[in-house]
C-alpha cells in the first residue's frame, strides 16, 4: 500500500497519523502552522460527561479507547502529556444540585459522585495537547514522514485514485478548493495561562463556568478556560480575556495569579455539532476529517480508527450522523 497522505497539523491530523503508524502503515503528513489553530488554545480535558445537559456527551462510549490511545502514545513517543484527573463542577444553586442528583439516579451513577456543593466526574484526564503534538511531530520527523508544507493542494488533488489523502485542516478547510463547500462554523476560544511555583501535579480540575487546573506536562503552568463564542470579531476576543479575568476571584484555587498569558484558537465546529467524516463526492480517494469542535480529544481516536479502516478496506460504513454525505447537496462540481 502507498503511504497515506494527511494534510494538517492539529489534533485530528496527529491522532490519525499515530493511529496509522500503530497499524504498521506509512504516512506522509503535510503540515504548517496557522494562527488561531484550535489545538493551540484547547484546554485539553478528556471528559465523558456533558456538564450543561448532565448527560453522557456524544462519543462518551469511546472514552476508554481515547484514554488508552493517549496513554499508549505517551509511552511510544517517550513523552509525558497525560494525567488522570477528577473533574469537580460546583453547583450554581440548589436547582442545579437537584438536577445532578436526578441525573445520578437516572443512570450517571457510574460516572459521577454528588457531594453537598459539587459533583465530581470520576474518570477524566488532563492532556497537554501542545506537548502531544510536539512529541508526535518529532516522531514523524524521525521516521521521515514529515513534510513542512501545506501548499500542495493542486498536486495532491491529482494523485492516482488508488492513493488516499485525508484532509484534516481544521477551520482552514473553509478556504480549500476541495472542501470549501463544507459548512464549518468556527467557534472562538480564549484560554489564560500563568506560572505558579509547583513541583507536584494535583489530579483535580475545577469547574465554575471555566476549567481550572495544571498542565500535566509542566505542573508550574496553570490554565483557565476556554471561552466559547461564534464571533470572529477581535473586540469580542478582548472581551473574552476580560471575562476570564473577572472570573478569577471565584477560583480560590488560583492563588492570585499574575502575568497572565492568553491564547486564541478557533474550533472547527459544524452547524449540527457533529463531526464531519467521509469521501469527497467527486474525488473519492480524498477524505475529510473535521468538525470535532470541543470534543476533539474524545472523538479523534474513534474517528481515526474509522478512517484507518476505510484506508485499508475501502468499503467501511460511516454512520450517517457524521458522514460528510449529509452536506453533498452543497457541492457543485468544478469539472
């Protein structure tokens, strides 16, 4: 089999590359950094419970697969970027508390524990996405699989139909001549970081509207975020930074941070909040891997397995709710 080409340099691209390598396949990753990449500002929480709806999140049944994937990568790549954590969400009021108690009674008892002022998600993990990406890139470079360029769309478009190309460009797919018709809705997220002397990682992430915890790869770095907005207006991003600053007094665990650093990223979300995976309607050997939104850590390993199966077996069925075919009516052939 020819090497499988992957276009992208974010979480989806690197998870797919490492999945294919685990299966003994060769890859070529065509990558370059873009400003505002989602992976640069993602908090990095692997969590199976949706805190707003008090239900298991979409893809939650793949939590064990995702957790095993990142742990295995940590060992294979000789890096440290994963730590198991307990996620603690504090109740806003008595009504929310009662809602969580009801959720516990109706089936979430295996996933959560309710206390007097908070609920804890018992199985979660904190993952330093930038450190994972860095370790994966070093591995790809060592294997000779890394191509530091994204300016090859016309060339890749015309490769033989027997060769696979997977496009995992995040929000930058909006400007692609191949997949620019796919209705991605970028959502902006801002995260705050600061340094605080700390030699030990505390396996607890606190949530009072935003997530607060330590970077598992560097426990002296504390993180708060991320905000969520459909706006791409720079003024709104400045307001998001102020929103994080105003929230800090509600986090006594933050211990009076100073010298805050802010990062901005755009999550590649879809209008129906489901991933988008599948074949280009005209160039069937070109696959789309995008739209993971804020659930990328959880969904990427599951979907990478599916894409790997497609590349090996060609005729694998894609669940209709995530299949890019649901948007084919937007495509107009350029031929």
